[in-house]
C-alpha cells in the first residue's frame, strides 16, 4: 500500500511539473535554430578528381550511394547540385578514373547513384563524396560502412553559401 501511495504522489508531482513547464514553452511550436553546415571529413578528398563526369551509373553497379543536400540555416533542399562519388570497389581502386562519377540532386535535394560493391581499403569499407559545384563551400565526406556486406551507404550534405 505504501508503494502504491508513493507512485501516485510521484505521478501527481511530476504531472503538475510538466503542466507548469508546458505553459513556459514546452507546448509551444518549435522554432528553427538554424542548421549548421557539414564540415569536411578528414581523408574525404583522398584521390579526388576535379570534374568527374555526371553518369547514370559507375561500372556494373550493385551498390547504391545516396543522400540529401540541404542549405545551411533553413535546411531547404537544394535541387540540381552536383555530387561526385568514388570508392575502392570490386571493379577498381578509388584512384582509378573509372571508379569516379557524379550525379545531380532532384527537386527534393536527394541524390542516388549505383556503383560496384565497395570493398575495404586500408582495413575499412568506405566511400568518398564531394560537393564541388561552386555555389556553396566545397565539402568532402568519407563515410565508413559498418560491414563490407552492406549494399548501400548514405551521406548527407548541409551546404554553406560561398
């Protein structure tokens, strides 16, 4: 009986506190605080090749690299932005020209490019991505996969205007 009374008092006390805080702003609409720009990752620019062509697919495919591109501050999706992608794959090294390609974001700021399966390089499977179109600061990403058995990898860019 004492335990039940304690739980009831705890519920009433915390419930009253939540109601009081709700009046202080917890129940009010969320306000945009500004979305911070994505920083360049260490090693992201390794084997970068400026001007890699926009392609429908890199090699024979089987692996999907995808993500989003948004503007810093308001988070608006950015259409028509060029994202270059390259990696060490079953068909070539990340330094090989045929292992590089670029794609453009759609109206929702989404990109997706099929490429050969990524395999470990220097002990870990990872991809390389770059935004390098010029309207925003250049950003290089090097996301690492949890396992070489994964068949897709996502990377997200938040870009700061130049």
